[in-house]
C-alpha cells in the first residue's frame, strides 16, 4: 500500500426527531469508522436533525447552533481521542435571523480547522432550503488535515462543476459531499427513480475525472415526510471508478482506501488541468450568453 494512501469513511444513517440522539448515533458511527481504520470520517448533511426543509415552518430554527459550538465541541473531543478527522454538516446560527447550511472540519488532534458554508441553495418541492439558509460567503476552500488536503461541498453544490473545479484548483485531493437526497414518495416509477439516482452519481464521477481527484458522497437513508432518501453513499477515484458503495437502504459505515499518488498518475495521463484555456472562460461569470 502506498504511503500516500488514506482510509476514509462515510457515515450513512437515518435520523430521528431528537438532535442529541442523532449526535449520539453519529459519535458511535465515528467510533466504528475509527475501529475499521478510517482516518477521515464524513457525516451526512444536517446529521443532527431530520431533513426539515420539506416544508416552510419556523420551529426548525430552534435546531440551529453556533459553529463552532456545542456539537463541534463534542466532536473535537472525539476526534482527538480517536486521531480522526471529522467533517460535520450542521445548521449554523450566525446571528439572529441569519442562518447557514455549514460543514465544520475538525482535525485529528481535535483542533477546529474551519467551516464551509453551502453556496448553492435549492428551492424545489420538498427542498425549500432558501427559506432557512443564506448562501455561503466564505468561498470555496480546502482544509489541510493531518492525513490529506480535503475540500468540502454540500449536497446541491454537487450539480455545479464550477464548485468542484475551484475547490480542486485550490489543491483538494479528496472532495467530500455531505448529502441529503432522495425520491419523492409519490414517485413510484422504478425507471424514473433509477434515472434520478444515476444522474446524481454521474455528476460526482464527472467531478472526479475532470479534476483528477477522489470524490466521496455521504447520503442519508430512511423515509422522512414525503422523501425516501436513497443512500448509496460512495467513493470514486480520479478515473471515475467507484471503489466503495453502500446499499440504498442500509445504515452503514462505508470505508475506502484513497491512494493519493494516483492523482498525479491520472493527471499525467489525462492532463485536463494542463490543457485548460483559462483565457477563454470569462463568460462563465454571465448568467446566460445572449446572441
């Protein structure tokens, strides 16, 4: 095994109604991941709560907390005990009336490295996130952890190649995507369900290939309200090959070995970063290009 190989884990669980119980479960799963040899552990999106964005109501704002705050305090103690890096997606209360969908990154010595605030906020049936979250204002960033340089993006960010590209250009070796995505319970067509899930997976594979990085998506499972989360957390290599994948319905800790030396290998054989025509991309800053 290469000296550049790092074992990572994705925690895929269902969530109950009580945040402290969900946090307890996450901590147990982090211990399970560490016992299996994982050095970096990524939790699913908004792991301390059920996915409350299916409706626009005011009660969920009570779940929001400071980041860093109570949840990160507990995870810092655990990370230090287990020598693991933790990526934790939380409902951040920044100020009264100002909230974000935020991922905190904690290093293996228990230190708080920083946070990423979700940049792309959806507003679709069953995913009314604009009611709750302000778009991120920290930009795309990477975190130099003990074991690897990682980037973190969150769920809806996964549909935007620009987000993956800019994070990779900052030197990320592994892109982590804490996620909460599933089917509408009213959608019974197996063909449509398969197509939706495949589109989600294809986007991640494309990010890996286009940028020459590992990509890891941690999704939740279970039925909540009108959504059935499809799980299928997975890790793919810089060639877009899936190296580990979870079932769609099981609570599990998915582990994968990421050999970071393969990043250089694939980028040498498929030199997409070398051949970028950066001087021609200015129009990407336009909403639409009119003729």
